[in-house]
């Protein structure tokens, strides 16, 4: 912060000349600090929310791609939560946390979402009820995300090493995204399931 104040006291022209001879300021690399588990999951939520909003305004040709992206994002997101995040919290929570009930409800909500996701993957934007399904999926997700933010994430911050867990989630997410991008774009339920058995949650406070 102090460095910035010093720099800004120079005349504009001098600053520009000086900066042109230096290496670029490394603002971007600072911004790319690894996200903790909560930041990563919240950033997924924000991305999907923006995609649902885009869909509302989209014309027919863009809708298919948008829905594919929404479904892929949601499949990967729910997968990393179910494989890593929820089990980690379930193990680390104390009895008084009521995490079991919270996570059971969250898993049921995931299942409802997955049902609609597979219907959307099997259909196309011209189909009857397609837009309605996208809308209802968006509503399910908004409701679910609200509960994660309100109940699950604060508990996770208390009970888990969210930094270590963030690294684990990020690694798994990259792996799943790459697998989907390399050919199983949509409908890769079975594949994701089989990949899902390979990682065990371990980032707990002991
Ligand atoms: Fe979730
Ligand atoms: Fe989530």
C-alpha cells in the first residue's frame, strides 16, 4: 500500500517512462493465490449463477452451449463436494454441529439437481419444457447454494483446514474438467462416478 502511495506522487509522464523500462507489475500473479475450499466453492457458485442469468437472456443458438456449460460445471462441482468436501466435514464435525442432517439434505438436493441435469443433457433447447427445466434447475441451485453459504460453509471454516482442502478440491476439479473436455462432454455420469472412487478426503483438523 505504501509503495503505491510513493509511486503515485511522481508526475504521470515520469511514471509511464519508468514503467516502460521495467518488467510489468506482477499484479496478476498475486491475485492467483490458491483459493481455500470455501472460496473455490463460492467461486463455482458465482460462475454458475452468472450462467443461469445469461441463459435467461440468451437466444436459441446460444442456449445449447450455455446449458452444456451449466451442466458440466454443476456435475464437477457436486462431484467434488460429494467426494471430498462433504465427507471431510462429516468426519470433522462434532455431534452438536448437526452436520449429518445438513449434509444429508444437501446430498438429496444434489440428487434432485442431477435428475434435471440428465434430462437437460438428453434434450435440446427446442424441446417442450426445456426452458422450464433450466429455470427450475436454477431455482434448485440457488436454494441449495443459499443453505451451503448459511449453514455448511461457516461450519466448515470452524472444523476443517480449508486451505489444504482447497488444494485437494482444485486438483480434483482440474482432473474432472480435463476428463470431460477430452471427450465426455455431456452424459459422463458413469465415468465421473468411477473417477470419483479414487480420492479420499484427508484434509481434516486432528
Ligand atoms: Fe452442493
Ligand atoms: Fe456448492
